[in-house]
C-alpha cells in the first residue's frame, strides 16, 4: 500500500451539484465565508493577477513538485466544463508554473480558471484572455517536467483543504472553498445573508449606528467600555 | 489608575484647524513628508486598495484587538465630517476588519476614509463607492466582537504615532501623519516645496543635470568620486 | 589597488548592439528568459509600479548606499538615448530613492526607464508620464546625498548580475537581463520560440492536449504515473 | 447540519497504535518523511523553541481563533498519556497562546509536547521544564478567552493536514505527520531507510563518491552534463 | 519652530524611579505585560542575540538614519548607570549598526544593554561579554556616520512608543516598555500576578484542569461548545 | 554557443593562494568586510545552523535547480582539501538540499563546509559532526535528482557574486566573499584593522567617548546637532 498520494491521477471525481455551483457563483467570497460560519478561506497571500478577476467552479486538484509543472498538463485532460484547477505545491516557490498556453488549453477543455499556490506568467495575455488566475506570485521563471505529483487527490492549498469536486469561488477578496456536500446549503445561507445585508446597508446609509442596529451598547458597557471627555 | 488606554472612548478631541487640513489636502504625501523634514510616514506596508485612492482628514483613532472589529463600530459614533479613521491593532494580523457596510456607516457619519494596519474586504464594493481605504492586507476573513480596545487614544499605526485630531494624508505613495499643532506650518512648508519643485522640473526637463542644479560636483569630488574610462 | 568598486563612475561602456536591442524589445520577458535557456531573471520581488509598464534598453548600472540616492543624480549624466538605469543597493531597504523629478531628468537625457531594488515615490506622476519603473517597493520616504556608491560597475540587482551595457527587458512578468555579447543570439532564439508557440497555441485552442502535443504520455508512464477511478 | 467544525470537542478519537508510535519515536523527522515517500511535513516556519527539543506522540488537535487560547484549556481535558497537542489557528498570528502554566497542565494530564502555528511565551521556563514546543514565533503577547474554536477536528497546521490520533514527530529538522492508519508501515519503512543509510555513510566516509554509489554518471551524461577544463 | 525631532540631543531626562526599576528587574517580560493589562510590547521580530540575554533599565532613546550609526556614538555620552539604549530607525534595515566596540563604550559609561530595531554584529564577542542585545537582525554590514538623527526624543521602536527614562525589560520572550510614571504600579501588579501564578502552577501540576480552576465550563457552554463522541 | 552556464562542470579552477586563505581564517566576517571597504557580504538571511559555526576556505560553486540537489553530488568530486561549497539556486526555496550523508562525503573529499541559499536537514547530526553549514532555512523536505545545474561557474548566492576559487569566510555575523585576486590584500587590511581596533577597545573601555576618539564633535556640530536640556 502506498503511503502517499503521489503519482496518481483520479479520473472519476464527484463534482458538486451543478445548480448549487451556479447559485454560489452569484455571491462574493466574503459572503460565502461568513455564511458557512467563517471557514473555508485560503490565506490572503493568494491574489488575483488582474483586478476584477472572478471565478466559481468545481475543483480539479493538482499537487505540483517545486519548479515542475508536469502535472498541470496531466490535469488538462481531466477537466470538464465548469472546472477550476486548484494547484498546490509540495514546497513554497514563486516559479511561473502557468502561462497563456496552458490557459488556452484549459479553456479549450472547459476549464474556467486557476487557483495556484505558486507563481504564474504571461499575465498580460491572461488578462487579455480574461482567464481568471489567483496566485501567490507573478514570475517569468520557467519550470521543468521531470517529477510526478498528482491530480485529483485532496490537497492543502494556501492553508485550505480542497477535495476534488469541491466548489471554489475566488474574487478580489480572496478564495473560499465549499465542500461539495454542503454546496447547496452554503448557497442558501449566502442568499439569506445577502438579503439581510441589504436592509442593514440601507439603515447604515441613513445614519443609523451599528451600535444601535446590532444592539452593542449593552454588551460594550458590560465589558467595561468607558466614555470620557 | 489604569496602566493602559484600553476600554476607553474619548469623545472630545481637538481636531486640526479645518483650513489647514484643506490646505494640506492639496499636496501629495511625499511632498508633505519632505516639507516636515522627512518624518511622519507610516511603513510602506500600508497600501491603497484601489489605484488613485486619496484622502486627507482628521484622525479618529482606533485600537483593535486581533480578529475583533468591535471598536470600529464604536468609532463610527465619534466621527465628524472630515474625519479619517486610523485603526491600529495590538497584534499584526491580516483579518478583514472592515467592509462595505462599515464604509457605508462611516460615510453616513462624515467619515472620509480609513487607514488600517490590518486587512479589509469587499474591496470591489469599496472601490465602486470610491471610499478610500489604505490597509496592510486584503482578506475576506471575518472578525468577532468580543474584546475591548479603544477609540481616540494615541496609537502606533504601521510605525507612526497618531494622536486623535492629527491630520492624516494618504495617496499612492503611502500615508503621512501631521500633528494637529503643526498642520498650518506643514501646509505652508509643503506649498513652498511644491513651488520650488516646479522650477526644478522645468530645468531638468530642459536637460540640465541635477549635478549642476543642486551643485553636487564639488561635494562629490570631495567625497572622493572618481571618473574613469 | 582598490578592493572594491565604490566611488567610481565609468564613462565609457560597451552597449549591446542597437539593432539587437530593438529586436529584443519585440518579445516578452518570459519568452527571452526561456530562449536563453531559463536564465537571466531578477527575483519576482521587482514589480512594475503601474500595469502595462514595459521597457527594453541598455543598462547604466548604479550601486546605491542605504537611504541615499546621490548616485542616481551622478548616473543621469552618463545616460545615452535608449538606456535603462539599473539600480542595486548595498542593503535591502524600501526607501523612496526616485521620483518624478529624477524621471524628468532621466527622460531628458535619453533614459527609457528604471529598474531598482529599492523603493520609489511619486508613482501617480510616473504613471501619468508613462515612465516605466520596476521596483521592490513604493515609499514616500526621502533619501539623503551623503555617501558614495558607483555608476557603471557590475552590480547584483535583485539576484541578477548586470554589467553596464547589458540589455534589460521588463514587463508585467518581471525583469530579464541579456548580456550584451549574446543580445543578437538571444533575440534570434526568442523569435524562434515565439514562432513555435503560435502553432502550439492554435493546436491547444482546438482542444489538443499538451500530453499528446509534447508526447508526455510515455515519459509519464515510465515515471510511474497511475490512473485510477 | 453545521457547515463547519467550530464549537466542537470530540472526546473519542482513534489514536495510532501505541507500539507503532514507540517505533516511530526512534527516527528523525527527515527519515520518516523520506520513508513515507516525501510527504507529511509542516512548513519550515515551525521551529523548536530550544535546541534539541524532540517529541513523538499522538495528536490531540486544536483549532484556535486569533489571539484567543480558550481551546487550549479545553484540550487539556482530552489529553491522554503520550499525546501531543497540535494547534492550528484560523488566522496567522504570532501571539503568545501558550506558556509554562499550560505546559504544567498538559504534562500533568499526560501531554508530551506542543506543535503550534502561532506564538508561545515563557520559553526559558519551558526549556527548563524540557517541555518540547515547536512554534512559528515567540511572543509575550497575552491572549483572551472569548471565542470558540474546536478540539479534535481535522486541522491544517502549517500546511499539513492533521487528524486527531495521527502520529506527530518533531525535532530540529521540523515536524512530520504520520496518519494513524499507516503508522506501523511508516515505522517499518523508516527502519529500512535508516539501515540502508548506515552503509552509505560508511562508504561515503571512506571517500566513495555519491556519483558512483548512486550510479549517477550515466543519467547525468544522458541529461547532457559537460565537463570542461 | 522645528516640525520634527531630528538633530536633537536631550541631556536632561527624567528616569523612572530607581527602586521601581530594581523591582521590575525581578519579573519576566510576559508577567509585566500582563500586569499592565496586556500592553507595552515591542513586536516579536526583536530577538535576543544569545540565549538567556536579559536586561532591565531606563531608556536612553536613539533615532537612527538608515545605514548610519552616528547617533549611537552621541548616545554613549548621555548614558548613566543603569541605562539601556533603545534605538529606532527611520527606515527598516538590517544593517549592523552596533558591535563590540560600541558595547565596550556603552558598558564603560554605565549602559546595561541595547534594544535595536535594526541589525548588530560581533555577536560572538557580545555574547562573550554577556552584553545583552535584542535586535531585529544580525548582520556584518557596516554603517556610515553622515546624517543626523536624535537622542532622547520619543521614538517608536518595533511598534512600541518609548520615551526617554521609561523602563525597558527584555528577555527570551521579547521586550516590554513601562512608562516611567507607572513603573512602581507596574512592579506591584507584576508581583501580585506572580504570586497568584505560583498557586495556580501547583494546582495545575496536581492535575486540576484550567477548565475548573478558571471556572470556564459555564461560559464555554453558554458560548455553545458541544462535546461529541 | 550556449547562452547560459547550465549543465557545465568546470574541473580546473584557480583557487586563492593557500597562505592568504590561512591568513583570512584568523579574522571575523565583519572585520574582513570592513577591511575591503564594506563590500562582499551575503544577505543576512544566511545563518549558521549551530552557534559558533565558523569556516574559511576556497569556493567550489554550485548552481542548483529548485528542489533538486543533483549538482551537490557532482560537486563532491571537484572538492580539494580546504574547499567550501557555495550553493546558489535558480529559485528561492527552503527545501532540504543537504544533510549528514552529503556532509560525510564532502568532508571525506576535503570539504570544510557549506554555504547554501536554500535549506538543509539533519542539523543535529551536522552540529555533532561540527560540519559548518550556513543556510537560509532548515527543512526536512527531500529533493530530487532530475535537472542539471552547474558546478564551478560564477554564481550569485544570497546577493553576492562568487567565482570558483574565491575565499569564503562565514561566522556568527554572516558570510563574506573575498575575490581570489585580492585575498592577500584583504588579509593584510584585516590585520591592520584588527590592530587598530585593539587600541580603540582599550580606550573605550577606559571611558573615553567615541565622540572624542573619532573626533566627531565638530562634524556633528557642523551638521547642525543641537544639545537641549
């Protein structure tokens, strides 16, 4: 029995229900993160490579070796329409694992975007293609194709555990992962949260204080807050 | 006697003279920093969340606890027209302490912007609102409301000491703090500096060398500079 | 005999052949880096100060002392049309060594841009001037003119060795250095690479897999890759 | 159904077989990591707080909130003899979540050490107690007890997924996690590796080259390595 | 009127009461920080240069310019027996501002140690001298003597505001600043805290749980903590 | 003609004169750095893996690929008595490229130590062997042997240019590189500096101020320093 998940490509994965994914696509990352009870975020080191990049899809996961992008080519074959590639690396590096050629290939196979805890390049072309990429770095550094990683195994990407088929949503605020099994539930909770926020926004815009709207005055006083002149 | 400034909200603060603030608003951060004799800057880790963000106003200071944005709600009530919230944290974290709801509330109360040595979220909405925010990070991570900090006490924010009522100016180059007592003097010095720079710019554009314009050749030679072929 | 290269300005340097520079200007940083066999890059910490900044030219090198920009003024006199200033520092600091006045001077003397392993300021003005700057930081912090560095000595800038006269190309993907002696050869190799990529892009866009196009299936199998369901 | 694992303490966890844990305790972190096929490591940001710290035991996992160590107190009750506490945090902070009082409590309940992706304090006392702690930081900063995290849920700690009951081994080289189900297999593989290394060490000490011992000359030549004078 | 505190040496400063300093010297940094209500700490980036370094004394403050240690020489003259030099810098750099010669001078003038938000060198000699130094870096890089900073002005050092004469205590856990005016009160509070900890340590060592000793079970249940099997 | 130095092993290199190396071994890194006129240092990110590590020898240089230590094995064959391996990497990573087996091999072939801009492991064993290693990280992460780098080409290691045969000196203060051609001159200058420091140390220990000894009072006054009470 193998003691690790290296050198493996899993072909059949269970993707989150398509309609739940579509529902989640309507919400921002912060809203979904809150709706799930403040979990699921990747670290804030993962940033969009162009302003306004946004993606929502089902994860095809990749585990890369340092300075080696072989598995991204392997992953391309496993893509279905609506997938987002989520690439972790066994080691923190900023190398440019991905560029416009791979983006062209991913898109041709149904891929909607890339989340990578590593670097990417050709960012001007990627922006022109409007292919959403979220990465820890931008680097022109090329990579080799020499050592096996894996495709569609569970990975830890930028501090978040991602299973193949999970929903991944990324926007200017970061990246959130929704386990496939709770995609519908998370979408419903996000919708509820968004509805409640609209009302709050209106009241705050009218000058009502959060202190009153959220009834904070009593707990603040109880905690000992003192007003002085 | 309390040994710290925690759990306190100071309601009456002395804001810098309004006309001096208006004067300072005309100048860039670098100019004001130079005019004061190269002091007053926050660390360059504080960056605008959208290009072109710019703000000048009087500081309402906040001291936050890690992962806790309770005091931002408390601060909203202390805002007057023309204020900028300056939020320090007892600990370095990138959590998303602030988003579009608080921005809506701050603006409704007269707040002009936010400087925070922490993270913020809803950055797309904040950009759409043109609500200027300068932060150390962007993160969707939510925060709690459980532990007291303070409002309108002196804080150290990104390496700069800020008293409530000081003038804070922020643009693409960073953030500078002008103590309320010297706001007028700093504005005058900035105006003088800007005037002198216009002439220099013209001469340099015409091909004159800084070596000559600033009379550097003699001190360089004295320091031992050698020209070789 | 001096044991270091400090306090020296070299006036006569051998610049890369002008036509080769023009040729290289047509290609992106990633392409040139790959064409040379994956060498020549500066670290990814050097970033453009505005999106779309791009420059290609011959290096006039500068070695700065921490918090001291004296040598940038000295360098201005050594500029010829088509030069790019490459500024290293004896120490890592983020101070703002460069702003719009120096940019005005550099441009007036033929300078095309700046690569600096330090900070810069006046970034809004620099963007408005479309003067391409690539730096490790943005900071309003001013610098002094007190200690000698050098101009046109070999420098290590952001991890890359740069000789005066080398070609430096910078775009959204980073910065690459091409030794003057191989500028023509690198340009030819970049052209060849770009030609071959156009065909690959077309095939990938049509849905062909990199696995097949690059004939990776056999080496992957030999390395032990396993497909499972 | 809850969408997250917050606010939960799991009392009954399946610990790795005791004899396998004892076996693993004989080996270093690097050996075990290699024996499993190069997996299982936490990031190198986790360091021992005193030289020579070493621990091997079964994980009781903790998920902390930023600047809040409440759950460490909750975890103490769940400890059994031979356990090691593995504490992740929902946010990266360096606060001092742990000190000599908690160490005293952990040890009294059977705890053998602590791995924490956060800060600790009282390090002089901890060293005097020889209580092994591996942390991302040392900080005197105190924490509150206000917000729920969890105990004995799966956590991602410094980039590694840890389930309660897994074996955790930490020494000067870092921290490795061995899933409970393969503890025996990993121990056997580590033993095999160590045996083979002893022979290699002897041959290398006698001056034999790795090039010959590992038969690298042919693959190096095939890869194109050139010897020049 | 000067708009900054540069170029100034204040000769007469009010040092904290000597007996209060002696009292504070008995306690660790974490204890004093807690006793003051969790304030006063420098950032954890400041570390002792040798294990076991410990110092307590009254601050003589220094503001340095980047790569320039002139003001440390100026500070030497201002030292009185029992002083600790606290050196901030206008810019973050790791240069080696201080070495064994300055330590010899400081000690000869009554100086007890150094806290510096910069680098130091000759660390082997400093350890041999048992001259306690706490710094952000170790670096052999030399510095110049060209630009004025200040001595005995208020400084922000590693995030903490320090006035000349304040008490500074540093040990393996970090550095804490006690304002001169509350030195006695802080010492008393630290003594009280230490006394209460001794009892707690004994109870925890006997196996009592913090959950019970601190009466946490009820608030945890109220917060919603669930125990599951 | 190759455009890069990859895939090359240079067998005949010109090492610095043996007696000059022996002379340099008597001095600390800071002294040599100063004696050469404040040049030659690697970045302070390179630290000894155990306190008191010290090495002086002639450089055998290695250029590594990320996560690949093949070239270290190739380098072993090129070692002569008194050599120190200086390993740069094309990419910043913290992987554990080196451990006790390679140290055993290096030592058996005459190697005296290792400077590496990457990670190492087996640090307890390396300390027990007293094999001096200076690295940017400690990590148990294993590496592959798949991609060619080079041996004995000029490399940029931690910001310093190193040619094969240069003298490399490393101690607790960092790492300095002395070009082979000036080894003798640097040794002489270091000796002169050390002699002059002994006298200064004595005078400072007797209470004389640097202000007087270095005649700083006049230049300080000229620069505008003001003493106030």
